[in-house]
């Protein structure tokens, strides 16, 4: 005991070694680009004034990145804590910066938006009723505003043209199409609202979308599937190059599709569907009460989960008003077929939230510009195109089995064998051109809500 006490006293008498400190802001050439990145992401100061503040911002970056990836921030913070020299921090900062062309162009759009804060706006009341061939001085302002919003450069012959002409109509249609509005080529009230979105709201949407890139790995090689929820789009990528673009339907605001980093586990052709109790209670039971034949007509069966191979209970044996009671013993299941809610194929993802991609028989819904309509899963308009794309990596013998199941209407679950990761992201702002951004509605109202929630949780 005395020996231990002497060792303790000896240790306490030794001079304390100073802990390595974060380099002073601006002391390294690399730091300017790093702090500019944090500023663009809306994470921190344009130029922190102390080493302590600089380190706190880097820790905030790590925590936000972990929050978006749904991972533990501890390993990233531990790595950061071991870095103290300029070269080490420079290498770390480069490795954290998303290496995507779309990310770089969106940062350019942010810089452009900051320059456009004072861009003159037209008097929309004076020009909204104009038609082809009519003139007004504010059409010059409209033309310049559209070019800025589209990330385009006006040809010299159009820069000062104050007449409503076909190029102006075409530009208006492009803007409407990109912002999920009917491409009428007219200044509708919704189009005017989109064009008048104030600069601060646009900057907030772009910064929010830039932060969402932290959900992805810093660099992506090989095949990947990216689903951008507010744009209702699925992108099939190969080495970051877009190979396929498909329209999708995503979760409604009260049943939102979560952001997710996952991978394909398997594909199920001609799937059956077992609806969750929330859908049974909220939709199927009320429909059955209005029309007792509705569930049978849509191909639903009552299955005893203890003996799933047994014959389904005949609908003729269901007493009037007793279906809800029977569902404590029986399970409602929809047979494969043309009425099945999952269509002809389901792509199964590795996740704990029962989220997957699937076909749908309700193709008419894809005619809508606003498609936040599902219970959380993602419906694909042309799933055959996606299956063909993914089929490149399926072994020939498995492809033959899938083809046979498809032609014969047999239910089959088959491992896909693809290495493609799946990223479900939420980016309302997406780059167009070299310095433009298309900003679509914030369907889940996440921009301000998430900024407050995340920054409160990761405040340093």
C-alpha cells in the first residue's frame, strides 16, 4: 500500500504534459476550403476565431454526419481527437468532403444564389396577363430571373428583349417542369409563387440539401440506387454517372418514407401482400363495412397464420360485422395478381422499418406532379426497367428462374446478387446547369424542423 502511495505522489509531482491543441484557424492553407465547406453546409462560422471553436465545429460536423447516416458518432469523434497537426487535419478534411459532381454544382448554385439576392424582380401583376407577341419592360426582368433560376446563360440577343416570345415561353415551361408545376408556359399563381421564393428560403433549402450529402459515403464507386424523395425520382448510378431515371411515389406527409442507407437483399416476383394493422384499421375495414364484397373482389383471403398452407377461410363463412373479431385469429392476405398492391415485383431492402421498393397497379397516380401518397414504401412506375438494370449482376441460372416465374405467375423470392447500395435521401434542392438549382416543395417540412432538432442534439 505504501509503495502504491509513493508511486501516486511521484506521478502527481511530475509536470503535466500539455495536450495537443487544434491549429489556429487560418494557420493552414487547407483550412480556408474546410471552413468554407462548413459555412456552405450551414454548420458553422465562415471563419472561427479560436482553435477551440474550430475543433467544436469539426465535432459538430462529425455528429451531424452520424445523425444523417444513423450511426454512432463515437468512432468519428475518436478519430478526430487523435488529429492535431495541419497535414493530418488536411487529409481528414479532404476525406470528409463529398466527392460528387452534383454536390459541387449545388455549392456553385449556393454561391450564385448569394449573388442574386438583389436581382430585380418583375412586377408580376403587370405581366401575368400578357400573351405571345406583347411587350412590357418587366419581361426583361422575368427573362433574367428565369435564366438565374434555371442556371442558364441568356444568349446576347435575348438579354434585353422585352417581348413575350417562344424562347420565354419555353424557359417558363422548363422552370415549371423542374419545380413540379403544370408546364403551361403561362404565369399561373403557383408559378409566380415559385419564382418569388425569397432569397433566404432558397439559401436555406440549398444548404439543407447540401447537408444531406453527408448521409452518403464521401465517394461512391460502382452501382448504386439513389431515391430523392421530394423530387419523386429514382436514379440508377454507375460510378456516379446516371444510367436510369424513374418516377416514383413516396410516403405521404403523415406516413413519410424514412431516409435510409441500405442494400438489396432479394427480389420477390408475383408477391402476396399482408397489410399492416394500420392499413387494415384505417382503410380496409371501413371499405368492408361499406361493401362486404370489397376485400374478396380485390383478392384478399383470410389465412390462419398457424397453418398458412391450409385453405383460406371462405368469405361466405364470415358472419356479418364479425371480420374485426376474426382478425384476432386470422390474417388478411392479398393474393398475387393484377389487383395486388405490390404489383408484379417487390425489391426487398435490408432494414428494420419494413421499407421496400415495389411495383403498383395504380399507374394513373404517376400522372400527378405531387406524389407523396404511399404508406411509406416506394412505388416505381417502370419497375421492369429497374429489374433489367439490376439483372446484369444476377447469375444466368437465377435469371432463367426469374424469367420462368414471371411468365407463369409463380411467386418466387431470389437473391439479386448485386452489390448496388440503396440510398433514400431527402434533397429538395438539386443542381441544374453549372450554377443553378431547382427547388421543389419541402413535402415533409423538414428544412427548419431538422435544423433545429439536429443542431439541438449535436450542439457543442
